[in-house]
């Protein structure tokens, strides 16, 4: 297979409906009705979700509010965990 053929084929693993934009944005994960929070980095973001690196992946709840330093807060649902990163879907 030539390089041009490989470039023309869609990515098999790509399941997102909207394109994610890379970012390196600090933020907060807020949960338990605002009584608890932890820091995080938003590594990439789209209209439907984000890739987030929480300060403590083991304390990260299934549902929370993501408050990036720039932009509006979003309600999130954890979709997957891998290493020290999580994928979230905006609700």
C-alpha cells in the first residue's frame, strides 16, 4: 500500500462525531454537589467531549462538572480510563 492510499483511508479507530482540538488547559473537576474538587489538564476538547488528565484518576467520579480555566463549565460522564487519562462525554 502506498502512502497516498493510506492517507485516503479513514481511521478505523475514530468513532467521534466531532473533531477534537488539542489544548493544554488547566481546570477543575467538581463533584459531590460542589463539595469536592481536584485539578486537571484538558488535553483535547470537542463539542461532544474531552480528553482529560485528572490529578488523581482513582478519585475521579463517574459524573462531574468540568470547569476549564477558559470556557464554560460542562457536565460530564466518564466514558473510559487509560493510564492517567480519561475520556469524557458532555451531557
